[in-house]
C-alpha cells in the first residue's frame, strides 16, 4: 500500500542528492538509509558527510576504474 508523506523541500532536495541514479525512487533512498542505520548502528555526522561527498563524486564522474587504481598503486 502506498502512502504520501510531507517533507520539507530542503529534505526532499537532500534525498534527491542521495539518489544513486536519477530514476531511483525516494522510497529506495529511504530504504538504503534505514538499512545503514539498522545494520551499522548510529552513523556519525562525519560519516554521513563522507558518504554524501562520495555520492557527489560518483554523480560528477570523479571515479577511477579498477585498471586505473591498479596502475596508481602499481599492482598487477
């Protein structure tokens, strides 16, 4: 059963930033956040900030392929 909830526009914007891909539903974003909270215990503010920064990096294409990582670390 679907239901509607009211959230502040700023909250919605923050949830939008946490989407892995543009078509991911807000429900999936909230489920991931709840799983993190439930599975790992309470996240520190620093950890949440790091996760948000990492998601921004991914969305902006600031990633490395496995091949690039191996080259940088000089691993075969």
